[in-house]
C-alpha cells in the first residue's frame, strides 16, 4: 500500500504588527481547516481560535473550510475578526465630508 501523494501549500495569519506564513507538505485531499491546524499558528498567536476563524484561499473566503480540499500551491489565509464594519466606516466618512462642505458654504 502506497502512502498518499503530498502537495505543497502555505498557511498565513497576520496581525497589524506580526505576520506568519508557514509552508507545509500535506496529504492530497487535505482540507483548508486541517492545513490550518497542521500549521500550528495558534501556538504563536494566543488569540487565534481556528474553530471560529473565517478562512480563505488567496483572498477568497471559503464557506466550509472543513470540507474545502486544497490544491498544490494554495495559500490558506486565516482571517481576524473585523474591528469595525467597513460599510459603517464609509458612511461615517461620507457624513463628515458632507458636513464639512455644508459648514464651508
């Protein structure tokens, strides 16, 4: 019986001041979640909880990381929770600009 073929992938996680990319050799058929576990990044980032973290491949969110199978060369990205809702930030910025224009008129 032969062992499963191995593929090369990367797993990345980043904070504003610290980033880590781990290169891995995983068995063909490995899932996004399994690769994230194998990378061991939660040992370096105490706040990281893989069970609740959103994950993606090359910037595209994966809906089911425990089911999505990786291909050779894929980069798994583990995403941090958003601190602020981007839509709300844009609305607030637009309101400030509008208020500033009104005040100068």
